[in-house]
């Protein structure tokens, strides 16, 4: 099977572009596997060659995956070793290690200082931690350390660490981190847990918990675990979830009621939920902007490196000092060199567009997840509930219905984007299809993120065939709806202008009233002075009369 053929270019609107093409034989029909890398993400499509038309160009293939592309030509990647650069870019989103916080909450503790100020935890939490992972000494730990000190013991002596489905997981347990005397905020502990993205809150009793109790720019999701009948044969755990409002719903879904027995089944559920929660949090506004900036920078550097190496390989650009000389080309490469020489003389390279500046972060708003009592369709959003929160703050949005609310997004085609992992910077963890039947519910995990391998298996049909014609009635309805929305927007703009005019008028009236108030105060001051002067005169006149 031939390797991918790679092309690069620069689009005026979408910036750097890298396209990989690989012919494949499937079901007695030849297909083209297309991978398009843009700063907005990576698209992956398997297209039959019959749908590409006569003599398709790389630019036309790229436009099949993104209609907004305006470039007319892509340059071939000719340098050896370019596949390693592309592989490094594609794998920059793969993360196999995670760190999560574990906060111990005693009964009645509702303030951040109380949560981080617990010197130790109970035997019930020890039992929970032993189920969740392995208690290991930090000294000389060789695996993923999650920012903890493994040499000098400055972050405690022990921690909880484990591997789960080829992923390393480090837990920042608040009571295992050092306690600092005379520090009410316990900044040493909060420095680690406050910089995590997802945290577990372990409760020994039914105590209210709200995410606003902990001030953090990074914590976006909490999994609250309340123990029932601890340290007994009937130990159970009540699980609930809360996440910021801009975090997509993530699975696996909570059962109804969300009560689990102690054991490996609960461990797998919690670790899967934690990893998928972090995956979903990376789609929130704060992290999505950072991811876009990082991907834009990496893709721009990739295109620059591919262009530089290709020109050096063809002898059109001098290699940098200290670099190995390019291999001698012969045969078809001589022809390519001549073509590129004439092309480079007539058309200079376009300047690289700067990455977009990040916008301001959104407000801190959390929502409660809702448990599902029935299985949702594939691709639906999964909602859990913060069932252990006895009093919901006003910044939470709750639902009374216990049924699922799918949030499936319609697609123009059956295209599946390979860069769903790009958007999240991580790969989601999928539970076994059998689900958790022991607890009476189905596994319905769906974070909207899939790895490249699962996407390749799903995408086998063509989305560009000519027999898929749009419905004229649907298009007419869409146009009518668009016109209606435009009318509503226009009306809202007029209302906004009226409100602005009223606001300006009120501001002017307020200024006039303030000016009148100042004038009245000055008049009162003058009158008070005059009264005082007259009183002094009356006293003097009275004194003179009495003297006479």
C-alpha cells in the first residue's frame, strides 16, 4: 500500500493548510483517504475516486473537505523525513497522563478554608482511595508525577497513583499534601488542586457543596462522592456531577438513582468519568482558545518547515549553517527542480498570517448534570445531576425531567472529523459496550470525541455523490426562516436604539437634577451664613440695649 502523498499551502482566509492523500482499495472500488489540517482542526474523509471528477487537483480535493478554502494550488512535500513532522503534529493532541484533585469535606464544611484546612481524613476516605488507586511513596517515583516533588519530599511523602487503560493517573489528595501552620488558605495545597481541571469531592455526610466554594480559574468540573455505610460489607457511594456552563456534557451517564456498590465497577466508572470530564473541559471557552492558538502556531511552524525542507532538497534554498547537505536528486526530481525554479521566480511566497488574538474569558457559571433513566441515541449528549447538593445556588441550571435530552448536531454529510481530539487536546475513554448492567443501567458514554482509529472505521460511505440532491421545499423553508430571523434582528436593533435614546435622555435629566441639587446646596449654605450673621447682629443689638 503506498504511503501518503503530502501537500502544503497558505490560504488567504484560513491560513496554513496541509493535505495528505492516500489511495486505498476498498470493496472492489478505489477510494482516496484525505486528511486536511487547518488551524481550526483536522478533517478526515474517505472519498471514492468516482466522486472526484476528471483529473482532480490537490486543491480541489482539499475544497471537498472545506468549502471556505480559496487557494488554487498546493505545493508538494518533497523532502525526506516530512512524514515524521506530520506524525509529530498529529500526535501532539495525544495525552496519556492525567492529574485530578481529591478534596475531603467533613460534615458542615462550606468554606474553602475549611475544605483545604483538614489536617487528615477518615478511615472511610482511606477505603475510597484504596479502591480508586494505589498508595505509593513519592520518593524516587519514576512514573508520571503530576507536578509533585519526587526528590525532596516538599509535597508530602505519599500519594495515590495508578494506570487505567494505558493512561497514568495522579491524584492530588488534599489531606496527603503538606499542612502549613498559620496559613488559613493552605496555598501549598491549593497550588496543586487549584491548577487541576477536574476534582473529586469526598463527603462523609449529606453536606451542601457548590463549586463557588472554591476560587479557581482552572477547575471546571467536580465529581461529588458521598459515602453510605462506610467500612462495612454494604458500603455504597452516591455520585453526582457539576460542571461549568460552557463544558459539554460528558459520559458515562449517571444511573437513577446514582448509587454504586464499592468495587472495580465503581472504580472504572469514576476514572472514565474523570478522564472524559477533562476531555470535555478542554472544549470550554477558556481552554478552546488556548488550544486554537497552540494549534495555529504548530501548524504555521509545520508549513514553514515543510516549505524550507522541500526547497533545500531541490537545491532552491541554501541549508542553514551546520545542517546536513540534502541528498542528490536525479531523474524526476531534476524535472521537479526546474519546475519549482520557474515557479519560485514568478510567484513569491505568501506571508504567514498572524494567529487570531484570544478573546476575553467567559464568566464563571456552573450547571448541574442530570441522570438518565433510559438509553439515549448515539451521539446524544449525556446529562448527569448534582444529586448531593442540598441547596442549589442561583448560578446553577437544573432540570426536573429525568429523561435524556439529546443534543445531536445535524451534519451536511456523514463526514466524521478526525480532529475531534484536536478540539479537546485529548482522547476520550470508552467503556465496554456491555455497560453497567449489574447496577441496572446501560453504558451511554459519549463525549463527542473519538480517536482517529475509530473514525476511520466509521467513515466508509461517500458524502459527495451526485445523487444526493437538496430538498427544494426544505431550502425554501430555510430561506423563510432566515428572513424571519432577519426581521426579528432588525426589530431588536430598533428597540436597542430606542433604549439608548431613552438612556441618553435619562442621563441628561440626571445631570440637570444634580446641577439643581448643587445650586440648592450652595443657596442653603449662603442662607445659613446670612442667618448666622443676622443672629450675631441681633445679639449685639440686644447687648447694646441692655447696656443703655
